[in-house]
């Protein structure tokens, strides 16, 4: 497909939901849903990049996901760690720059290490940005942004939206244009809440492991039809 940057959202975010239900429907353990979900993520990353998206943010593990059973948390951490270690070629072939949003300090050291390595290894790539949200919460990011502001000596008098925006995890990533949630739930679950202020929303009933390029095309087509007014009048 020929990318058309006028109508392709620059920043797309996906809440990849439905892995557990996908597995349950097949009588499989939840871990199989996450494994399949990772394959879907790679498929969608490749297609988003081919479609001309500049940045794709993927919600891989939230600050609330620690409440899950220990086995599931360990499985997800292992899956993410192995993926980051083994998939360098996948990112390199497509020139994808990987970055991380979230609180690194509370992640297992080995996961933290892989995140820092892949960020460093891909930092010069100029293709689509793949922003992985791991131990991420929107409120937590805002709190950490305020802390950064205060640590730099910011004063209450100068506090404004720009002071928060410029202290987020990645001030260079533009606001969210299109927010997609798969799996049938209609909520934001603390996903990029600052950046999503004017995002267009697309909800899909399809469980994440069943998502294909065709579903992303549908979401992008839907976006094209939206009239974005940012609070103004056309
Ligand atoms: C939500 O489905 C999914 C997650 C909490 C994990 C998502 C992680 C991956 C797809 C793998 C990691 C991806 C990358 C790119 C490193 P759920 O378990 O809440 O499903 P349910 O609502 O059906 O139970």
C-alpha cells in the first residue's frame, strides 16, 4: 500500500486486549493467548510500518497488571524479555526504532537490561517508532513527569500543560491520533491518558490474537473519515 501521510495517523496506540479470552475459547492456558498475542503484535507492527504510521504505541504490561497471578506475570515478563533479546533482526530489517514508556525502575533487572539494550541498538533507525508500554500507567507517567519538573527546580507559577508534556517519558513522540482497543471492552484502562486527550477512538470486538492486517486497515479507514476539530468549529 502506498502511504498517504495526510490521512494516515502519525501516532497510533493499541490496547491489545483479549488474549486470555482467546485462549479460554480454545481450552488453552492464558499463556498461549499471550504467545499468540506477541505474534499478532509483530504482524501489526510490520503492517503499520508499511502503511506509513510514524509511531505505534503498544500496551504490553500495565502498572495494574502486577495484580495478576504470579505465574502469568512471570510468563509475560519472560515473553517480553525473550522477544526483545531475539527480535533485533525483525526491528533492524524494517529500520524500526524501539522505545519504552513506563517505570523502568520497578521491572525485573533482566527485562530492564533488554529494554535499554534494544533502545540503544535501534536508536539510529529512522523507520517507524515502536513504543512499548511496559509497567506503564497513564497516571503514573503524569506523576513522574511532575516529579521531573520539580526535580529540575520548576515552580508552581510556571506550571502549565507544556511543563507536563515536556517531562513525559518521550516528549518527542507526538500526541495520540488514533487509539485502538481490541477485545470488546469500551474503556481506556489508564492508557496514554495525557496524550489521548484528542485521539480518535476505535473499538474492535475481535480478540487481539485474531487481529490481522485487515483489521488495522479497517481502523485506518475509519480514522480517514473522522473530522478532527480539536475543540474548534469547522
Ligand atoms: C491483555 O489481554 C493483554 C496483555 C495484558 C498482555 C499483552 C502482551 C502481549 C500481546 C505480548 C507482548 C507484546 C510485545 C509487543 C512485547 P488479557 O490478558 O487482559 O485478555 P483477557 O481480557 O481476554 O483476559
